[in-house]
């Protein structure tokens, strides 16, 4: 009786099979269902190793790093821009003190809302995409380069699936929270309303506070304006110092 023989495998094919077998599945659809973050289950650090970045990952990373750099630059120039160019300062970074500086002055509320929404959206979605693309690695970057502690990251991951409906809108300006939504693969139909509820609430709140505390904010801006050059030097030194401290603290960072 004839016996069917499979064609001989080449050495190249054997090496390719061995090489491929040493890596995790290349698609989330190939990974075990229980190991995939899906926005509804706790995030297990052990399973975050198995996510090779997609082709668009470098573009997301470039955007994210660029926005982080703009945030540092905004801190340096804020003594000079807060009084004369508050909307430009918001465009660099829409952190709370920049929103207060803009709202306390006679800026057009339309442009305040437009610029704030665009800048906060860019920051959130860039962080979301980086988290979705790089998974565990982006958490290591937060620890190594941005001063985030291991405990902060682990506590956020442990409770995120229970409290995302509060965390996302309340901390919509947090790059870490946004990155975790990408890691958790929070469904967009749930995430988008939470993000824009948070952005709207943030802009309205600090507009009201800034208008109510207009005199106090103007007094602070006047003091900064009188000592503009020393303030610029001090903020530049502080920013460089914070960056160096974060790098030093993060040298041996591990999750």
C-alpha cells in the first residue's frame, strides 16, 4: 500500500517556524480571549507583554512625544504669555492654570472653547493611541521619563475597570488615564461621550472660576509681569530640574 509522504521541510522553513513560535500572537484576535483587555475586565500586567505594535504606532508615538514637549515649553513661557497671549498658551497646553489665565482675561469664549477642546482632545487621543499601540511599554515610559510611580500605575490599573466612568471625565487632562483607556481597549462608543463630557465640564468649570476670581488672577499676572525675566529663568530651571529628576528616579523603574 502506498504511503503518502509529506514534502521535506527546508532548513529555512524550520528556522522560520522556530522564530515565529518564539513570539506571541501577532493579532489580538489570535490571543486567548481571556487574556485580551476589552474595557470590561481588570487589566493584568502579565498579559500586556503580548501586543506587537501596529504599523501606525510610530506616528502615534511621535504625536504624543511632541505634545509632551509642547507642555514643557508652555510651562517655560507661561510667565511671558499668560498675560499677553493666553489663547496661544492654551494652544500649547490647556492645563488648569492656563485655562484660569485665559478665562480671567477678556478673551472670546468661543475661541476659549474651540482651542481648549482641540488641545485637550489631541492630548487625550494621542495618549489613547500610544496606550493601544504599545501596551505595557508605555506604562514603563511613564515611570522612566515622566515621574509616575509604580504604585500610581498599579493602583490605577487595579481599579480602572470599576471606575472608568468617573476617572475618564474627571481626569480627562491626564495622559496616564488616557493611555490606560487605550491599553484597556475601552470601546469608543462608551469612551467618546465620557471624554467630551469631561472636556466640556473642565472648560466650563475653569471659565466660571476664572471669571469669579478675575481680580485675584489679574493680581497674580501683574506680579508675574513685573518680574517676567526672573520668572522665565526660574520656570526654565525648574522644568529642566524636574526632567532630570524624573530621569534619575526612573533609571531602575520596573512595573
